[in-house]
C-alpha cells in the first residue's frame, strides 16, 4: 500500500523545501474487508464492539514493527 497523498506531500515538502514535519503522536490500526486504494475508500469492519485501536511502534535501523500486541 502506498502513502496517503497528504503524507507524500509532507515528505516532499520536508525533504525538498525544508518544511518542518511532525509525525502524528498517536497511530491506529484498523481492520478492513476490502483494502483502501491510493485515494482512500476500502471497507472497514463495523458493528459489534469493533473500534480502531492505538498501536505503538519501535524503529531500529531501517525496520519498524509494532512494539505491542494488537488488542482487536
């Protein structure tokens, strides 16, 4: 999956125009029954007690992975 158009623009502005970029402090994980595309869309799971969950990540070198289990 590609970056969102918003993130693509932020990265380009940061790298080539020297604009500051602040990463979001809270990140979420969600479940989809149909994957979103370049312009969004997709079908996120709904109903019952489903809700997106916050997710913590850790980066080491050129690898990033979740640092806690998803509680879905």
